[in-house]
């Protein structure tokens, strides 16, 4: 087919090149936003008199028809027309004749693609935001149920101090809250209209950019046409937000994998969210969590890929930037799928309170509390630490826990120890006494849950 830009060429594009530089196979995803942007542009051209009202009307009606036809699956895009933007112009001109050729007045594909992707991503931010809110709510709901479910908190994956399962879940609620607000921040910077930047230097037509911005729901118009066509920060910001969130999802999945192992057995995943082995009949594997952990790699890869694509580009538009779309679409899809599957996986998992409690009781998670007890009796913390360290070593030799040491034995280590020691080092007390803001006590988790619910209520 004749190229829309073919005037100064005397030879056809090589077939290999045609295939190499065509983006229609993936950027057709943008059709709806391309039409939406074109309609706002055409209407504005009609309003400022660059097109007659009738011409603008014909274009608007033609674009609406094309939208319907695409949605009905009646349109096949032509790779020879390169990308979604030129395919649209071809389709429009086929449909309404010469007037269709006027749509591109005062516009370039460079500002067109920039506005399309912003609208697409703004929409997907909303979808991602919604899925993240659902996930955070699920985590908070689980926390609500488990304010008194005790498990060991770990450092270095060694049992450290007792916490509640609510407290553990609320750590993720905080992460997801940051992920949610990161998306909100990203949207603010993204929502600036690039259309009107032209190829790079604006246009000689007196476009009403404010009108277009308003119609398309942008908060403002970009203030530099060269930046308008060459900025892909908004994509990178979304991908960075996706990467950080994927890291959170991956850490959570890692814990789910560990917790569902026979060694820990703190949780049982629902059969619907685990899979079996083709050879080992006994197996129930946490594949979903593993795959989600694995997908973090491609989300990071997409970010690193585009950062690398962008780093050496001179202003303004360069075709390299066509490489932004596939990684972006992949990131959107991957992130959303992960969120979509993680939420019900959490909702349906069984929490094995007894196993968690048993683990908290073993492993000397109350050792710090024993030292704190001695401190309250007037012993300097460092000395208390040494006394308890010795006690732990003896217990390890004898295969017993601190709760099983007799009062006489305690008194032999330090005469200030009384029989209130047993209550002081009971795991429940250890958790309940950690009542600083943000701590695991029931009072604190209750307050945090209220704060998280307030955050959610403002958004759901
Ligand atoms: N398909 C192109 C892209 O996605 C659209 C802009 C092309 N502009 C150009 N002058 N080649 O980046």
C-alpha cells in the first residue's frame, strides 16, 4: 500500500523493514484511546475554524463507527500501515473520504502516541489501584481475625520475639498502602496533556490545548513541546511502582512458601490455589506463590529495559521509544494478574494457630522479655543479657525452654527473680507488653487496623 508519508520516497519499504518497524501487532491495544484523542482533536479543530463544523462532525461520526466496528471484531489492521495511528487514518479515509485526511492537521504521531499511552495508563492505574485496595483490605481483614494469634517474629529467619499474625499481616498492609499512594502520585505527574506538542515544536495552527485537556480529563497541558513528545517518565514511574510492589508481593509469596512447608506448616493453602506433581502423588505445591515470586523478574526486567532504551536518546522523539509499549503492556498485565490471584489465595488459606503458637513457645522468643524483667528489677540491660544468655545455653543443653526452668534454678542465676517470672515470660504476655505505637499488642494492632480501614474508606 502507499505510505501516508510516501511523498518523498521513490521506492517501496523493504519487506523485512516493514515487518521490523511495524508496531500494529501490539499498539492496536491503544485503539480506544487513539480514537478518544482524535475525537477531542477534531472537535477542537472544528471549534477554532481550522476544520468546518461539518468536517469535524463527519470525522467524529466516522471515528465512532470505526470504534464500533473494532469492538465487533470487524476490523483487520494492516501491518503495512505501520501503527495504530496510521491504521486509523487509513480506516477513516476509506470510510469518509478526503475529509479523513484532514484529521492530522496540527498533529504528529509523536504527540498522538504520547497522549494515547497516557490515557491508556491512567485507565490502567485505576484498575491496578482498585486491585491493590482489594488486596490491602484482605490483609487488614485477616489481621482483624488474628490479633491474638501468636507466632514467632523472625530476624535472619531465626525465631526472635513473639508477635501476632495480625501484626505480621499489618506489615504488608503498610507496604501495600505505600504502593497505593505511589500509584496515586504517579497519576498526578502523568495527567498532563502532551497533545499540541506536534512533532516536537508545536504547530502553526492556533490549537486550543486547554479545551482538549479538559475534554480528555487532563489536569494541565505540558509546557514544553519537546519534552511533551520525548518524555516517558510516566511509564517508568509506573514500572518502578510495579517493581517495588512486585518486590512486596514476592516477599509475601516467599513467606507463604515457607509457611506452607512441612517444616513450618503455619498455613495450608486452599486446594484451588496449589497444584500437584505429575510424579509424586503426595505433593501439594505452592506453585502460585512461586510463580508470582518469579514474575518479579520480568517486572524488574521491563523497567530496566526501558530505562536503558531511554538513557541515550537525544531530544526529541526517536523511534527507539516505540519499544516502550510491549514492556509496559506486559507490566500492567503481569502486575494486575498477580494482584488478582494473590487476594483470593490469602482469603482462602487456613491459618494453623496451634502450630504458630508452638513455634513461638520454642526457640526462646521470650528471652528478651526475661532480660527486660531483670532490668525492671534494677539490673543493667547488658548484665541482664549475659545472665539470660547463660540460662539459654543451659536450657539448650538440657533440651528445655525458659518456662520450664524451676524457680530455685532461676534464683541461683539471680536472687531477684520471683515467681512472677513465669507470667512475665509467657509468650502472650511478651506480645501484649509490646505496646509502643506500631507494636504487636492487641491495643496497638486494633488502633492500626482502624487507621488502615480509614485509609481504605477514603478510597473504596
Ligand atoms: N508507532 C510509533 C511509536 O509508538 C508512533 C510514533 C511514530 N512517530 C514517528 N515519527 N515515527 O512510537
